[in-house]
C-alpha cells in the first residue's frame, strides 16, 4: 500500500506511476483522515510506502499528524515487512526523511529505502522562491520520468538501504531552523485573499483543496487549522484571483499538467 499526499499534483503523478509499476493500492491521506481510517494490515508481499512533497524541508504537517495515528499490522509470513519513502521537492529536501523516520519509528516502522525526486517548484510565498520557467519545468519532469523506472525496480525487488536523496548544502539548517520556523508560523490560511472583481466563481479552488478548507464562491477560507499551505487554490485559479498576501501577486502559477503536455 502507498500512502500519499499531494497539493499541486507533482507527488500524485509520481505516486501513481509507482503504484502502477509495483501493483499496489494508492491511498490519499486526506481521504483516509476524513474517513477515520488509520488501521491497516500488510498482506504477504505487500510493501508500506509513503510519498509526500517536501514542505519547508520537512514532511507536510498533515502527513506527520496522520502517521501519529497510524496502526499497521504486519502479516506473520516471513519477508513481509518492507517500508520505503519518497519525497518530491523543487531543489532539495534537507533532512525531511530523517524527520519522517523519527515519526515512523513511533508506530513501529522505518523506511529503509528512500528517494527524492526533483519536480517543478510550486511554493512561491517567500522572497527568494519562484515558479520555474517553462523550459525548466519540462526538464525537471523529463528527468523525473527517466528516474522512475529505477525507483520502481528498487521497490519491486525490495532492495534495502537505497538512499538517493538531494539534501542540499546545509540540510540541518534547512530543516531544523528555516523549516521549523516555516512549519510553525507559515502553514496557515490567514493571508489568502481573493480579488472579487477577478474571480469568475468557478469553484475550482474549493474542488482542488485537499483538506476541504474552502467554501463558497468567491472562496472563503475556513480558518480551521487544516490548511497545509500546499497552494493548490492559488495555483489552480484560472484567473489568478487568489493570492497569499502581496508576495504572490507577481508570481507565477504551476500545477502538474498545467501546460497540457504532461501525462498525468
């Protein structure tokens, strides 16, 4: 089984490709939370996989909260337990996997094979962060597609100890200083606004929000603490009517397959 979270589609694409390649069930974490499903049993030969985007050089809060309540019973047959993890990121992922494994350890799991996959940048709420150029988007997606057969083979063959992670130059600084501040202070919906004169009331923002945090048209954010700052509402808006404070007004938009030339 593969547990995954995705906002703008990068991780969804990767997780779907892996699920098809290894023939295992794909489970969307927000759906599981809505259903209150936290108990699972690994069947003989089944793996436990976790796919998530890097948020502030850490696993997304929604993923970490889900894992805290997760209960996986392992089938008594030998050679059953195999746990792996993959994160997508714009450039690097810091110590996100170290943090993930500390969370998994509490529920009796450990990812022994880990990957990071570089995908187009989607977080644009910090002064130094922008969406990629169209050319860079295409190159990143092409490179990811070329990498996926190798990842699928490693998981299908249950290879242990594969650690292929793009941590960046100062991973501890990224994850434990900058990332800690980001996840404590910036993961919320307080700064989202909508320009009523630009909004076409299509309701797409509410539809794509993975945590059902938007109601009505024009959109109203519920301020209920569920926002993951995935920016799906911002990126999918067809008229750029949604912004996160002032900083995104002149920033680009991206979601997987936005250009229409990427199979999802």
